C-alpha cells in the first residue's frame, strides 16, 4: 500500500505518465552488499529517500569496525570497541532486511546474489566490497604465516592489535619499518598519520628507536607539508622518509626487506601496507573494468559503466581525479547513489547536480590533528566530480581543537552511516 | 521515540573519549524517513544537505563540539554559511567548504535544514 502511494506521490510531483511508471514499478527491491561506510550509508539512505523500497543488506559481521581512528588504537589512545558499531539496532531502525551472510558471488547480468545455497534476484544491486590486498608482486609474502608475522593493519581488526603489540614489545632502540604501496590505496593520508602516531609512541616509550618510512611513491600522498614539517621539527632523526622505495621481497621470519633501489633493510617490526584493488566480489564478477583493479562508475548514480542496474561504491571504484578512497567519500557517494535509485523508483530523474564535500582528519599525536578539505561538484562536460575552484584547503598547523573536531567527526559519521 | 544520547545502548563510546566536548542537545530524535519527493521538495538542496550530515549528523543532529545545525532558522543558518564564505566568521573547515558553493546554493541548503522537521520514525 505504501509503495503504491509512493508511486502516486512521485508521479504527481513530476507530472509524469506511463513509461516512467513502468520503470518505477520495476524498481522495488535493492540488495546492498557490504556494510562498510559505503554500503551501510546506502542502505540507510535508500530507505530514507524512499521508504517503499525493500532493501536487503548483506553483511557477515555482527558489528562494523571502522578504519578511521584505528591508528589511535595502535598508538594506544583508543580501544577496538571504540571503533565498533552493532548492525542489529541500525538495521531495525531503518527497516532493513539484514542477511548476516558472506556473499559468494554476484551475477551482474541477472542481478543475482549467491550466498550459501541460496540465490536471490533483485531489481538493483549496490556493491560496496571494499579493497582486497594484493601481495602478488612482493616475494615471500604469499603465505598466511608471513602475512600474520608482518601485519598490514589496514583493515581495522585483529591485525590492528597485532601491530600495536609488536610495537609495544619491540626492544629498546629498535627499528620500525613502514611500507606504503603505490597509490591509489585506501585512505591516502592514513600511512602518514600512522607514521606520525608511531613516531609519537616511540618518543614516549622507546625514545632511541627509529621509524623508517619506505614509500613506493615519489612523495607523501596527502597533507605533505604538514606531515614533513611535523616529522622534521618534532622527531628529527627518529623518522626517516625514503621515497621511491619499491619493495621486492620480504623474509618474514628474519624481518628482512629487499628493495629495488634501496638494498636490504632489517627491522624489528615491519608494517607492510600492501598494494590494493577492488574487493574480490567485484573482480570475480568482472566489474573491475579500470585496469583490472578498480570499478568504473558514473557519478550521477554510481551505476557501473559496464553493468546496467549494478551500482558500485566506496574504495572499490575508480573515483574522479583527486577523489580519495576514504570512509568520508564512501558515505558521500552512497547518498548520491541512494538518492538516484530512490528517484528512479519514484519515476523521477536523478538530481543532475550533485555536490559533495570531503573532510579528512589525521591525528599527529594523541592530542593533535590536522585536516584536508575539498568540495567536489559534478561537471557535465567531463562527467566527473571536479574539485570546486577556490574551495577546500588544509590546516595551518596541528592543533588540539582539531583533535576534538576529529573525534566529533568520527562519532558523527559513524552515526550517520551505521546509526 | 526520542533516544537519549547520554545512555544509549548502542552508541559508540567515542564521544566520551573526547575530553572537553561542548554541550550537546539533551535529546536526539530518531532518524526519520524523508518525504517521498512531494511537490515543492528542493531535491537538489536535499541531496546537497545530505553531504553535510557526515559531520553534522543525520538531519543535522550531531554529537559534540556544537556541530548540531538542526532546529535553527533559515536566516541564522544562511547568515552563518555566508559569513564563513566571506571569511567574516572564524572556522577551522567551514570557510574552506562554503567557498565551493554559490550563495544561492548555501541559502537553499540553509532553507532545507530549517524546514526539516523531526518526524517520529516508522516502527
């Protein structure tokens, strides 16, 4: 009943006739696969934009664990439970059908979701599979043993604690090596925030220890001036930054790293952030059509450029130039996507002028943070989201007030996405 | 049903970690379904406003550091946004964001938040 009234309302509003009605009737069920910032926000906002939609969220975990602030768990200022949010109350609040199962495969052509022995077909699919780690080009890292000994800690979870404990148990005056993969990767400023917080931790608890930052990129990928100034002024020789450090091989047992240009380095703790690509579900479904690594989408509705009726969100997509892979961007993309699907379900055209803002905080010590901000506007000519000229910017310097805003940001985006 | 933000069963502990967070609203309304684009809804502004909610909370109801923007008049919100844009009001971030929008877009976002009434959510 509600559904029919919804159609009537939308049609009355748009003054549309038969063809859009047929289109609207064809869009009632949506599957959202993956309950991270992208998927959870999409599922919630789909129901907010059109409560007549039947939205199924596929997410195997009982609780969301957010990556932002997980560097502060490593630093020791926060606990894992601070990052967690249960799905059950959120799903109930928004009338979502939550299937707590891992999706084994999707068939984009049939818009079919396969999990366990079940197969279900939906009018639309929204895939938010996140990233998959790709150790392929790094010798010695293929085994589970090596990957456990040399943590990435790049998805909040058990490895976050592994890395925290390794750092705490490191011998006095030891060496920490942090490897940063070639961009694009999840959370461009994240590795540099981690370096800053590890350096802070060493300063407090192991002052003669050293941090080597081996970056496969030619330079710091985000907030460069802020991070490099901080390391120089506050940490001096404690932090050594090595650009163009392409990692070839790791001996996980001996904690030895071999680089293409920089020889061999031994460390007491190695934190290896691996190269990344779109989550396995997307690549297996043939949806990673940009260089075989990322999923191409349109920026008015985040529909796959190769699979009609299949929408892709978050870190798995090929973003517009300058658009970071981040929780904040995922939340923003999800709302545009949800509004577009809801509009179509009501027989309306999606809004053709999305504007999304990005705010990204990084902690540089337990009590200080910095930010980078940007505004992206849809450009009809290039069909990309383009940074608004004159907008956005950086903090002038680390500050305590921005640490408070960073905590408030985390709390609010968690609530906005999974609350 | 209103939910208290002081003793929520499923609320993250994060906000309690941020020492010195400014006063917050005593009650937060449960999230409500948006209207189904009835005639007159500014769907563009609705979408632009959704972006703000990542920091300012769903429907503008936020935790901490005076980020709540719900329940304020259109005039107050518009004046604040335009003052941020003109550099007349100090900010850490908002002066950088507002420069990405036209004055008219900022006014429409202000109007959307001001007209957003708390609605008891469907069960």
